[in-house]
């Protein structure tokens, strides 16, 4: 059961990011209390416990200071906007706490530009990450050790979750609520918030040149779902149904929108996540294969070798030797 969530706010926090996650969690808390008998305790915090203001000037009154949080189950960092260098310097006291939570295995979600906080804490070094599309280039220049993936709407590695925008952040929240609270809470949040919020979302990406930033909302919704659920057993027919299309139409539109077949896209996500496990965990190749959705470790190894020109064990050994 999800007992406590920490929402972090600071100067120039994006009001949409903060307001949306707070509303979603209040709704989830009420539903969890009805289903499981206990609500979610939500703490809105700032560094010093003093009020601050959003990017647009809305007042934010916190519940407490960062140091007042002694135990939490989930941490959500909200997007910020403005002079990133000055804003990040002001948050120096946050970064040791992020490292502590990460060491404890606490899930940390960074909505859009909040990925800067994780990068400043050193938590994204040698890991995949994404951030708001307007900041991708700056983010990559600022953190050369981070494997920035501008084509990804969602990245998840080592309980660190990053999103390219608020729609993708909501997708992550649905996933985390389903996992940490119960599936019924996640499903209800998806129906009440995510389905409607998807409308008009693609306009946020229309100025991007990369093929993945497309205008096909139905394919986008499936694509984002896959980026957080790729390890689950799924058929092309089920994905087509999720997009309310025939299988033939879905396969054609997915290829047109992403440049990949649905199966190829799923394989890419699984192999990339397998590589993250090889770098950052002590799981065996068999365990990694199961974790990313393959019951046959041999099949995982063949796909991995096709992508990286060596099998998973050899790649891990080579990576560790040069670390």
C-alpha cells in the first residue's frame, strides 16, 4: 500500500506540473482509502518549509520543510522554468537527499525539466534519460555523462523515472500508482485524468524534427504506454485495440509515425532496458531476460548480440573493465 508521497516544489516550479500531480494524488488517496482502508499521506515540501511561487507567480504554501520528511514511499520532482543555472544552484541541499532516497530504493519521478535535479545529484550518470523537448540540447551539453534520449517520452532506470512532458509524467504516475497502491487506483486515474489529457498533447512537439515527435495521438498513447509497460506480455492485436484501430491499420500507422514496427519498437525498449540492468545491477542474464519480458534468455542474448555485436555477458564484462 502507498502510504506517503513527497511532492517537491521550489522557486519557478511549473504550476501545471505541481497542480496536476497534487490533484491526481488527492484523487488516488480518496480512492485508496475506499478500496484499502487507508489514504495516501501527501506532503508538499520546499527546502526550508517557507512559501514559494511558481513560474507564473502563483503562491505555493508547503506542508513542511524537506528535512521534516523522515520516511516516504515515492518522491515527485516538478518541472521548473527560467534561468536553469541559478535555479539549480539554489537547490544544492536537495541533491544529497535525492541520493539518499535513491540508495534506499525509493522511486523518484522527475516531471519534464525536473530531470535536471537528478542530473545535478549525479544519479543519471551513465544512465538513459529524457527531459522537456525545449531543453534536450541544453541538458545534453550540461550533463555529458548522461545518455540523453531525445526520442523517448519516458525513461525508467533504477527507480528513476523521467518524462518529456506532463502527459508522459501522467503515464508514469498511472504506472507507479498501479504498482505501489493497487491496479484499481491506477486504472481509475488513467480513466479520469490521462485519457482526456492526451487530447491536444502532440502540439507540444510539432516543432521537433525527430521522427518520433509525431502528430498521431493514438499511436503516441500506445508508444508512451509501451515505454513504461514494455516488459508485459502483449500482442499486436491488443495494442491495436488500445488505439481503437484494426491490426492492419495500427501496424501501418505505427510504422509511419515512429519508423519502427510495433514488435521492433518493443524489442528496442527491452534490449535497452536489459543493457541498463547489465550496467547497474548484479542480476544474472537469465534474471535480466525475465525482467525485460523474455522467458528465454537465449532469445534475449541473440537480440542483444544483434544490437551490440556481442552477447550480454561479454558486453557486461567489457563495460565493467572500462568503467
